[in-house]
C-alpha cells in the first residue's frame, strides 16, 4: 500500500522505538496526551469529549481516515460522548515518532 500525506510516503517510512527521554520531550509538546501501559503495551493516550454521539462518530471517522492514509492505526474506545485514542507502534515494540505525528494530526481536527 502506498499512501502519501503532505509529501510523506507513510507506508515506507522506517519506524523506530523512541527512548524514554525523547518520549517525554514529545509528550511535552502535545496537550492532554499521557503515557499509558508499560513494557510492550506502552502507548500514548488521550480522551476526547464531545457534545453528542454524532460528533463522536464524526471524529472517529476522521481518525480512521488519518489512520488509513498514514498506514498507522490507533486503538480506539468509543462511547456516547467520548473517544479514547491510544497510539503505539507494535512492530517496534514501543512508541515511535509516527505515534506523535498522528496524535498531532488528530489534535488538529479539534483546533
């Protein structure tokens, strides 16, 4: 699969696990994101709140589009007025720069 978003060929992008120092540095640049889990299940996570189910589902569909185009897929927990988004890079066994790039993209949906 060959997807491009802003000139980046996401499906061919080399992903590597970030060090703890880099993860903390990247987290400081994103509002509301926190570390979740540990070991192989470590991820960055954020809960988004909405006025109603329709808005929640519109957000989920927009996240799904970003995930498809970037070939990087978060775990989602969807409720009536909220959605929890959790990013990690399973194939590197940790958190990669791609997780933070995708987190920033979905934050921009709410800006």
